[in-house]
């Protein structure tokens, strides 16, 4: 891995860490005030210089419980490529919640992630522990292969 790629990955992790403690708020994207897991990815990767500004279409908080359409997955694949595990720092873990892959997290050092979780906000997480353990997961990278 080149030193430029290592630096970019470190920038993503550093930006994600700066969001720790931001409360959960559906569809919000304001550091310190509120964010959800989708907007956390959009904000972190934009601020780290990895992705352009992304404005997802409107989505209700519980869409993943009532629909089979892989909306989150389809949107993510516009900006990131699915990879086999284990992921590297700065990659994305997409977990299945409800009927679809609908919960994104930023890998800091697998199985450690940073994610915005309902009623908790942005926290460090561990994919081997509740609420992520045993859930199907796919990995993606936004970095050029």
C-alpha cells in the first residue's frame, strides 16, 4: 500500500473519530448535533476528500423493516467497490438489519468500527459484539483498486 493511500485511510479514520459523541438523528448531518449511519459515511468521506458531496433521496427511518429493495447497498455501490474481507482501515462494513443491508460503519481496524447507532449516536463499535455480532456483513472500499 502506498504512503498516499495509507494517509488517505488515516484521514478517513481521523475524521470518523471526530464525530464520536454526535447524537443519532435520522437524516441529519451536523457534527455534534445529529447524524445517522448513512449521513455519517457521506460526511466523513467528503470531509476526508475521498467522495464528492452526496445528497441521498428522502428515506423514512424504518424503510429497511418493510422493504426488500437494497437501497442503501445500491447507493453505496455508486461510490465504493465490494471487496472480500478482512477490510482495511477506512473501508466500509455494511450490515444487514431488518430485511436489507442497511447499516453502514467505517472500519478503524477490523472488527473495530465507528458507526451512528439508533438512540446511542456515533460510537466505537466491535463487529463481534451486540448489536453487530452475527449479522451478515459486506465490505466495500471507496479507494481506487
